C-alpha cells in the first residue's frame, strides 16, 4: 500500500493487493454505510474484493490501484481503479471494467469533500507506466464530476441509464393500475400464453440459497445463447470464470442489500432468470436471460414485470436498467441519468489513442449493429480464427 501526504490532515493511500483490500474492509464498509449514493454498488467492498480475487491475478494484466483518502484514521473517500493494457496501450480505468457498470467514488458526506476527491484524481494521474486515463461511465451526480473539471470530455460520448422510479407507487397493485390499457392488455396476454406451459411461479432468492449458484449458471447460459443467436459478442462474458464470480457474490436478504436472483418458472421449467443488485434501496438489473426456445412468448418481459412488482412491495425505490440506451429500456423506464466520459492522455501513445482510435469506436459499433445477425456471427467467427492465426 503506497501512502502519499497531500495536506496536514489528509492522506492518500493506493491499495494494490488483495491483502491490502481485506485490511481496510471495516473502514470501507463503514464508509459505504455513511454514504447516501445509490449509484455506487460497483465501488463497494464486496464487489471490488470479489472481482479482484477472480480477475486480477499476477498474469491477468489487471492491477488494482484503489485510491483511498483518509482524515486521520477515518476513511473519507475511495475510488476503485485499475491498470490494464492491450495492444501496447496501458490504461487507467474503473476497477471491474467491463463488468462494473458505473465509474464512481464513495465519499463520506461529512468528510469526503472536494479536496479529498481532487487528491484521489491527482494521485491516479501520477501513476507511472500508463498511457491514458479513461473514466467512464460516470453518473452526472457523482462527486468525481467536479474533480474532473479540467480533464477533457471524451468526444462524442453520449450515454445514459434508464431508470424506473418506483418511489411514487405505494404498492405493486398501484403500479399495475397506473399502466395504460394497451400495456395491461399486452402484459396479461403474455402471462396467459406463457401459463399454458404450466402454472407461473416467481421467487427472489439470495446467495445463501442452495440453488443460487446453479440458477446463476442457468441464467448466464441463457444470456450466452441470446448473444450467439443474435450475433453479438461480449468482452465481459468472454472472461474465464465469469459465472463463478457471479455465483460467489454476497447478498443479504434481511438488509435488502447485494446480489439477488429473480426466477420465473412455468410449471417446473425455469423460463427466465435475472441477476440484480440492491444498493441503498435501488436495484440494478444486471443480467437477464430467458429460454430462447420460448422467445415468442416473451418470458423475459414477464419476469421483469414480476421483479418490478416484488421490488415495490419490498420498499425498493428504483429499477435501474444501467448504461447504454435501448428501446426496450426506455419502454420500462420513466426517467434517466446522464452518464459522462472523461479521458486524459499521459503519453504520446495515449494522445494517439484518444485522437485516432477512440473516436472511431462509436461509428464502428453503429456499423456493427446494423449488419444482419448472420453476418455478425460470421464476423465473430472470423475474429476467433484471426486470433488463432495470430497466436500461431
């Protein structure tokens, strides 16, 4: 753990190892309890510790650089970052990328002032052996935004999270009654058609349940099938041990905090699964999967509706569909949070990356998603063959 004195009463320490992460666990958890930011689950001790344990080994090319700010013996801010590299470019990014969906910092509202956050930023940009710092996606409400005021925005970066605000509904019945006539009719029709396979049953289970790990595996298999059938590729899903990582996340039923799994069955058949995280009474819809053979019956949409109703009845105030806008997300949400991207070149290679390569990515993604599913599958196959050739 590296210690830097910033000012008489503020110390910045960089946490780099799993052992150091575990050593500050009580302080980190106390900071989480003091914070009121519901968009900081991916900066919690439970998520970061587990991610580092699964994906940041010595040969992984991913090195944690978790920035912590202390006033005396009190941890007042934590910003989990990491060093990673590909094709000769070393980058500072959010710890957990691409799995972490928000880049944020946890701050103590009484002590984690702007000076502390700016100190974390300064320490991050002083990290050696790095070409570029990429901070994205950052919620516009994050304390990082003010600290990053002098760091350039990523040109063309346009992102947001779609969120269904549940705070206005006293009960799930009130939510359902507030739907339009067409919405009600469509949702009833989907349920009735799906129920022909067997009586529908819905439950939310937690990591201490004996079926949690098997059902996480089933849900990720469903998602992989969807990716394959639609010709998509996910860097996160491609990382070895992803299912094991998800199955070992923590969650607490009594506190309504952490990982939980929504499961929809038709008879004995599991037809849809969604892994989500509850943090500060907000729910993150992280991974949803459904039985591909039943896609015409929309089991995923039925599961989403039942999940929303369960959340309302259990006092959760937001259903967060996370980053990257999509039509289906907008149809399930009634508000949005703007997400920002910042980038700082730290070498000539970093400047080249930001000026020449990064601006091409949105256009490349647009072209990629525009081609047919069959052609996309051929592209993915070709990428795999290309990788094999390069490794020969």
